[in-house]
C-alpha cells in the first residue's frame, strides 16, 4: 500500500528533472549557436555610411556605428584639401578625395570591436576617427 505512492512520486520527480534538464540545455545551445554564428554569416544587407571631410582636418562624424558585415563608406570632401580614410587593422583604404568630390570605399568586417581610422595626410593633425562594430543581436535594442 505504501510502496505504490512512493515509487510514483519518485518517478514523477525524475521525469520533472529530465524535462527541466532538456529545457535548460536547449536554451543554452540556442543562445550559443545563434549569437555569434548567425550574426557574421547571414547579414547580407550592405551598411552605408557617409562621412564628410573638411579643411579643419576632421571627419564628420568621427565615430561610425555598424554591425558585422559589408560596409560602404562614402567620403565627401566639403573643403578644398585632399584627404583619405584608412582603416589600418582592416587593410581598407579609400581613394584620395579632393575638394568638392566624393569617393566610396567598401570592406567586410566580421569581428565586433573598435577600429581606429585615420587620414593618411593629416594623422599628425589629429584627423582620426573610430569605427565601432557591435554584435548584430543589438540591432533591435538600439535607441
Ligand atoms: Cu585629411
């Protein structure tokens, strides 16, 4: 008489533990595989950014925010001095842009992080900027 309920409850506990275990492992593998893998592999959209360069030897804006993937930068010279945009760590350099002209550059960036870019002509004058590559998962939560 007393054996039946005990074995029943043990079986119930074991089953509950198994279900929780499956749920937890499912959640863990779901997080692990979707965040970095999908972000760098499956974002076909090209991200387009326009940056002005001017006779004050500045990039405007000097900070660009993108996600991993293909990036196209349009460099617009709103002054008369020639400039370029060089991202040394990505081996990406734009053509030289002259006063009143526009050039474009395209590159691929796969790894989130902070990448410095410079104007090769005016580095000593502080003509620098920062490319911020944040994980694609943050796209929806951006303000
Ligand atoms: Cu410059």
